[in-house]
C-alpha cells in the first residue's frame, strides 16, 4: 500500500523529539507539508532541516509553550489567520508524574490546560478549513492509561480520558464533513519521557534505570518497548485516504500491553 499525502498540510505538536518527531518525519516522507510545534527554536530548526521533501513541499515551524495556555492561544490563533491544515496531530508533553494523594486542585487545572484546552482550541481552529474542504484528519496522541490507569500518573490518567471522550463526541459531529477523528492509546516507547519516568522509578525503588527498563519490557507481551518510527507509520496511515472509514476510534499501539478488550 502506497500512502501518498502530497498536497496535504499537517500540523504536529511536540514534534522535535520522540513520538512527535517520528510522526512529523513519516508524514513528510509520505509527502505532506509539515508545520512543527515545540518550545525550543534551536530544535525546531534542526528537525525542520531533517524533514524529507520528496514532493518539494515546504515545511514550517511554530515556537510555542504548551504550558502557557494564554500565550499559546495567541500564537496558534495568529498561525491559523494565514494558514490551514488538512491533518492535525494533537500532541503535547505529558504533565508531571504523581499520585492522587500527592496532587492538588491547581495541579489538575494545569494539566487540563496542557492536555485538554490546547487540544480543543487547536482543533476548533483547524476544523474551520477542514469543514469547508469536506476533508480532514484529527489524530490525538493519548495513552493506554485511559483504559487502564498507570501508577503515579494520575494527571495524565484523568485528563487524557477526557480528551478521548471529547474526541469520540466530535467524531460523530464532523463525520458528515468527511473528517475523521481518532485517538491513539500509547504504550511504552523509547523516548525521553519514558527515560525520565524510569529515572524517577529507579530512585524510588533504589534500583538501576536499566533494571526499570527491563521491568517495562517484561510486562509487554512482545517483550520490548516501541520504536517511535512505528508510531509514525500508524499516524501516516490514519492521515491517509485509505483510512477514510476509520473514525471515532481509540487505537492501542502498545505491543499488547493492555489487558482489557
């Protein structure tokens, strides 16, 4: 199957490392013109220089801080005044780790701004052109935690579940416009985020980070954690014409980690 996204414009959040970068790379390989979003201008410029241009497409960058909602609102609204996208990949960094007993109401509010308000705002702006064109793809980077909450990640568990429920509702409303809305339930991938969480677990358990990594691998049926490029393949497919009949779904990419159906 040949996935051809030439002529399509994509906006990818958190796209200078890990899963976000892998998504941006695969969309570019498939021919899409990609706009990268991240905090570091230096990293944005570096990743933009790496992006393939098989169809001589023009890539762009937006420097944003997802943790500052008001500033983000201004920047992303300005972007959409002169740009439109066909493919939106909602992806931000995760909120701080911690348990329900450790977190306060203010922590949940910050996580809500980061994971929910940013996603809803960006999607609302992107949908204007998508609905006129009668074509669009909204893809949310979520987590397996919306089905099976993960220990020490109460903020992510809670707010990502809200995003997935919102996305399911949205899918039914924009379906007549031939816009698909899907959420990906992310398992363990070899990223900086996992490395950071592993380091925290290692300190708490008094073991090495390598031992924590082995624990993760042992809990996955395929006995390894995912490669970011494997994530990019799934997103490219969901962004393609071949996936036009897939919407309102929550697709796990986790090596079989989830126990639930």
